[in-house]
């Protein structure tokens, strides 16, 4: 395995990560999914080169990984937003069911005047 291959993969990973950081506020769930899939492919490809990693490569990878918390924070915010939406939707559904509850058709309501 050559060092040029690992260097290209590390640069590709850095480019992908920095692009995600720059577009962070505009990324939606599908963008994050695509980012994760692409990143996974890069990391899987990097495994072949583990024996030829030098200290410079390792340091470069560590610098890229320092950006992860920023991306994870945005992903968590989207997750929380989706959870809140689902919770509100469930609350609305429960309230609607209370009003739409079907009553027995055989029953009578009698109003007693006083």
C-alpha cells in the first residue's frame, strides 16, 4: 500500500468534513445521511493503509476528528427538533381523539330544567 493513497483519502475526508462544517446550518437529515455514508466509505478505504500511516497522517486525522463535535451538535439539534415535533403531534392526536370519540348511538341525553 502506498502513502499517496492514504494521503488522498485523508485529504478527501478533510474536504468532506470542512464542507459539512461550512454548510452545517443548511444541512438537513438527508444531507447528514449522505455525509455519513460518504465518510464511512472513506474510513473503510483507509483501513487498508493502516500499516503505512505515519505520525503526520495520524496527526492530520486527529485534527479532522476535532471537528466532529461541531457536526454532532447540529445532528443532535435536528434529532431533538424531530422528537419535539413527534411529541407535539402525539399530543394533538390525543386531543383530537377526545373530541372525535364516538358515543354510543343508543344513549339519550336528558336536560332537566329547574
